[in-house]
C-alpha cells in the first residue's frame, strides 16, 4: 500500500461527482483508494494486476498536481507512459521570482505551455509551484528540458527552436519506425 498526499482543493476532482472518478481509477488501475478528505492523504492499495497497480499512485499524484482525471488515466495507455514534475519553486529566488517563472512557462495567453504540448505530444499542466508532464519518456524529456531552459533564463525563441527540433526528431524516428508496415524490409 502506498500513501500519496494531494492538495485539499484537488480531492473533489479525485473523487468526482458521486464518486465516479474514484471508481473509474479503481477499476482501470485495479487499485482501491482510501481518501482522507481532512488531510488530503490517499492510501492506494493494489487489488489486481501488480503492474497496473504501480500506476495507481502516479494517477492520484497527477490529479493532485492539476491534471484532469482523463489525462491522468493516460498513464495506463501503455507501460511506457510517465508522470514527471518540475519544481518551479526550487528554481526561484523568492515569491515574486516564482510568479515570473510561472509566467515564463505559461507564456502569453498560455502559448508557451500549449507549444510544449503541441510539439511534444505530452500533456502539460502548471499548478501551484510545479509543472506536471504526462507522456512517453522522449516526450517528458523534451518538455522537462524546455522547462529547465526557460527557468534558467533562456529566451523563448531559443526554447521554441529547441522544441521544433525535438518535434522533428521524434517525427523522423516515428517515420523510420513505421516505414515498412507488416514487418517487410
């Protein structure tokens, strides 16, 4: 059994209307959730497939970090899907600096965050003092690198170029991988 702590204001999202979201997570990830709405502690117990069960705490953590339940459930799509968090607070000198850093990651009218999603295929959420990422290892790595570049003060243009480059690399790898359908070479 694993214990995950999530923010108070995310408990309702985790439970869902009439417990609907909680039941869906329990069924899909083959776990049992015991939610303490007083302190935000969630006990996650595997009741079925142990490999699926490992994703249970990650799904709860992802919802706690601002992801919509349907996005968090993408972690079950295949075993390669990852959830990662970039700590914005750790890269900030003070509260004002953190606001500025969050603003850089979100971008004007959310454009930077959107580009991270569009060019990598990952889901990206900025909530509280963290940036959450759900995707394949390659997608997560690209978003994490872009976020760290921005937090280190890189100009947005340079980060967009980096993301375009990674997008083209991933697209090219995908083309290579799918070049010969049916296993013929």
